[in-house]
DNA sequence: ACTAAGCTATGACCTTAGGTAAGAGTCAAG
DNA sequence: CTTGACTCTTACCTAAGGTCATAGCTTAGT
C-alpha cells in the first residue's frame, strides 16, 4: 500500500500543505497513519476522499457542508444539490443586478461628462447651473467635484479631438437618417461611435446598449438630438441596439 | 444643525450600530463630534457620506476600495467602475459554470437512480455489476453507497407507482413518435414526464434540458430507448429541448 | 434630585478557508 | 554524520461585521 506524505498528496491533488493541515484540524480529512514523528501519511482512500472534497468545493459548498455530505449517511445529496443550485442561481442573478447598477452608474457618469462638455461649449448659464445642481443632488458634493476634476485634468488636445470626432460622426449619422438602422453604412458609423466612446475606458456591449436607451429615455439627450433633427434620438437608439445585438461578445 | 446618535443614524441608513462602530474604527466614517461621554454624534454630512458608502457597497466594492473612491482625489472612478464591472462579470460567469457543474451532477445522480431501477427490474447480473463498478469509479465507494441507501429508503409503494407512471408515459411517447416533437399532444406528454421527474426534488428547465441531451449522448440511455423503438432517443431529446425552450421561466 | 429603563462605549472573541512565518524536529542522500 | 529538504506545532492575519459582557451615560417619570 502506497503512502503519501503531505507534500506528495498536496501535489497530487493540487492543494497546499496548509490545506491538508487544515482539513486534518477540522476533521474533514485525517491521515491514514501518524508516524511517531507526527508526520502525516495518507493512503489511496484518503486521496479518493480528497478528490471528492475538491469536487464539492468546486461547486462552492462550504467545508462544513462537504463534511456533512461525505459523513452523514442520512444526508440527502439530491436535495442538497437542488438547494445549492438555487443558491447559485440567486448569486448569479445578484451579479447580474450588480452589473446593471454598475452599468447605470457608468452611463450616468458619462452623462455628466457630456453635460460638462455642453457646458463648455456654452449652453447658457442657467442650464449649466441646473445640471450642476442636479448632479450634486444625485452624487453628493464630493463625488461630483472629484469627477469634474478628472474631466478637467483630461488633456486639452485629446478632449478637443474627441469632441470634433464625435461631432463629425453625429453629422454623418444625421445625414444617414433616411436609411434604415440596419443599413451597413449606418452600422459602420455606429461602430465608429462605439469605438470613440470606448476611448477612455471599456464600454461593453451592455453599457453601450444602456447608453443607447438613454437617447430616448433621458430628456436632455432627447431634446439635444431632436433639435438636431426630429426622430434622430429614436433612430440612434434603434441603430445602437441593433449594433449591440449583432456584435459578438 | 441636527445631530444623530449611532442608533438614529443606523436606523436612518438601515445598518447596524456595530457597522457604524466598525466604520469609525477603520476610519471610513467618523462621527462629526465625540461628546465627553465618548458618545458619537453624526451630522447631515456624515449621513450623506454613509449613503455614498452604501451605494458602493451595494455594488460589492470592499470597504477599502470605497475609502479610496471617496477620499483619494486622484482616484479614477470610471476606470474603477470599468474594472469592477469586469470582476462582476467574471463572477457571474463563474456562477454559471458552477450551475452547469451542479446540473451535470444532478443529472448523473438521476442517471444512477435509473440504473438502479433497471437493475431492480432485472437486467441481468453483468450489467448491474458493470454499472456499479463504473459508478464507484466515478463517485467513490462511500458516495455511491449512500446514494443507494437513499434510493432504497424510498417508500416502496411510491417507487412502484412512479415507475409505473414513467412506463406509461414512455409507452405513450413511443406511440406518439410518428407525430412531430412540437405536436401539442407530444408536448403534453413531455410536460407530464417533466413533472414526474420533479417529484422528488426541483428539476429546473436547465436540468431537464441536460437530461434531454443525455438521451442521445449517454450510450446507456440511447441503447435502452433505441431498443424500445429506433429513433426514440433523438425524438425524446428534441421534444424535451423544445419543451424547455417554450417553457416560461 | 433620584431612579429605572434604555442607550452607548470599549473590549474581546467568533465566523471562512486557508496564507504566512517562526522555531524546532525529522528524513534521505552523500 | 552532515546537509538540505521536509514536516511538525503554534500562532497571528485576512473582511465585515455578529454577539456577548461590563461599565458608563442619558433621559423620562416621579
């Protein structure tokens, strides 16, 4: 019968020696024999048990749960798996919800950036102050200031170039409004717009899609683009959504 | 200016007093004033800051990260949000992967149950032993025994009834093979089959779908059903997949 | 002013699944 | 027999608080 030292077993199973010590401590996996020297030696059976442990650990069971699964003969594994599945699903959904929250926050920050840009372009003092006030209410004094600082810290030339390019793309899109959103040329313009947005941080498909929705859901966006040309906001949203739907992950 | 005691602030923000103590300890949220009695008193500003903290906590930022976000003027919030988003997405994908693992495990357990049932129905000794050996290799001595114990512990009458019903449904499905998988009658039989499967633990759509795939991917399944009537395995799989696709979550 | 009830402070220990380190003992090869 | 690699135990550390215990504080009612 083969015997494995801690090191050997650890390497065989891909865990650390400390982990084996820990499992011994909590009684989850005890060595087959303990030499007089106090060295731990494991046999084939223990290797098997360790593999079982790792299987369940992979599924995110806690060590206590695993101990129960392996040692309690009255344990209903199917029921446990079913419940565990529910847990995992809840967690996954929670992640999805968090993602949405983060996305919304990112979009809102982007919006603020744009508000700021508009302000820069000289939209009149009242508008500027209304924006600032709203933003402060939504974000708190400190945050908004920090964010503004960031934007102000942006390199002037980069900023101007970015702005110019955005305007070019917008003009082209306005002209292309008579085509359908799925038109290849329109989609190419949208692609350029998307890449521009991604210039300073990653815009994922989902974030970009959220931004697209804002074109019709946020009145400031809508007002801005509708004045440009009526129907433009909805057109942009549709084109962006289409773009996102067709874009590979 | 209003002052809030720990209790008041905690209730206002929906956190525990201990949490406020903790935030004070780590310097994340310090009270506006400390009375000589050492009592903590918070002002409006602190309430605002606490709300900010909770906003980021909701997004699963750690307290250390939140401190950085709120206190470091050089902090790039957009970049942090972008990175955080990636993290969340990874976690979500991990959850999805875990779900699949759990589903597969559940389906395998179910399969074993069926093997056991076949064995019971008298499929010959060699087959039984081949199954048992394979299952032991895959699952380890202990697990398989426990699982068998569970099945044996099942109420005899329930089991017989379940088996009988399963056979009835199978016979009906065999007869219905000349129809299309999307036929309403076929889908109704599949629905009954699905409900039967869910008799002893929740079978979700996804798990059921996985089971459907096993009809053609697992040779034991395939052999069993093909012997019944050629083409039955694929037919069942298609019908099950269709059922799952149309079933509301 | 006094007292009881309720609020608060500090300190300490607990939780997961090990990581990391110190100091001492042990094994195997040369 | 030495040296280097291995192993032992002990103990402290992580995140975000939960849950006591003990002692001091505040406030409402009398």
